């Protein structure tokens, strides 16, 4: 789908009008996702910020062309104009909170300029706060569904509490990212060096480091310029290039040494990342004149 073809909605499936007189809209993930067979196609909102809180179950997200999977309680901030789509399993539990631009501006003004909590794309694992966040969103949903006295005041207070949590997470991440991020990246590259022939799952490596997959990928992109899996692939391909250059191994033998279950998978990865096949790479080396 091209950039210009990405639909702009108020809420997903509702392009014409904002469906509520409130400056926010709250619903469970299952409420809208069930209607669309648990898959929300990529779209964007021109002037709305969304907070997606996945409390239980699995969610696959596509955000600005990048795909990630939540297997733990996570709060995702989706600022205006951010292209996003979701796929949920049918057991998912959580909430989608949508905030109109005037409310976003009001909350940001209250928060101050320290952190643009609602203006910047962010993924925040809930960790020990998962039940606390679930309680906040559940109370928001209850207030939204009822017409009790001082409803707006309480809803805005609850939203403010969620935003304070997001902002504190962002500030903590900013403080810890530089020294701790470098340490995570150093330990990750060590694990890659030790296990790249075994093709470990990125989820397992993140677990060994004590962080989420999204945290690991964010650290790898910041410090290594690419997500964790591509760093793993680069190490495998570096070894492949060495074997192609300095040994007479066949492609099948090389594939086995590098831990690929099928030589075709090895050749496909090599071609995709290097630009031509392992055989062509070796023939190119042989054709080059020796250096003096």
C-alpha cells in the first residue's frame, strides 16, 4: 500500500466524523477488532493521538512499516499522522484510548515541555505496573460508558495519571539509555558471537538480557543502526564470506556449518542481504586480480 493510499480515519472505519461529544474515546481492544476479524489494516489519524494498552494476549503491530510483536503487557503511544495497523489474537485483553487534539494540547501544557509524551512514538513495557495500568484503563472505560456526575473531571484526571506514567517512563528511559543501552548492546553482541551458528530467537536473547524485544530492537537501532535480527544475520553472513573466501567448502557444507537447516534458506538470505548468490560471490573473488 503506497503512502498516498493509506486511509485517514477518525476512529478506525469512521472517516466522516468524531463519534462522541467528548474529547476522548475509550473502548476495549476486542470491541472494534472483533468486528474486523481481529485485524486492523494500516491507517492514520490526522489530529488524534491513540494509546493502545495490551494487558494480556498477543498483539502484532505494524508501525510506519516496521513490525513488532507484544507478548507482554505494553502501552503503545501512537501520535497523530503515525501509520499503524494491528493484528490481535482472540484472547487479547486491553484498551484503546483516543484523544482529540484539544485535549492533547491541554494535557501537554499541564505536563510542560520536559517530555512530549503524546507527540512522540513510544512503546513502554508495563512490567510490574501492568495491573495498575489495567485498573486505570478499566476505570476510564467505566466512566466513559456511564453518565455520572463530574464524569469529564474524573476521566481527565485518569488520563492525566496515564500520561504521567508515560512521561516518567520516557524520562527514565532517557536517563538510562546511554550507559545502560551501551551495556545491553555490548552483551547482545557477545551473545550473537557465541550463538550465531545456533540461530537463537531474538525473544530468547532479549530474555537473557532481562529486557523486552522492543527494548532490545530500539537499543540495536540506536547503537547498531539496525534491529537485532539483522545484526544476527550480518554476523552469519560475515562468517559465510570468510568461508567463501578462505575455504573450498561447498554451499551445502557451509550452510550446515553455519547452522542453516536448508541450504536454500542460506542462499536466499545471502542473496537478499549481499546482492548476489554465494556462488557468484566466490566466482567474483576468483576473477579479481591478486593484490600486491
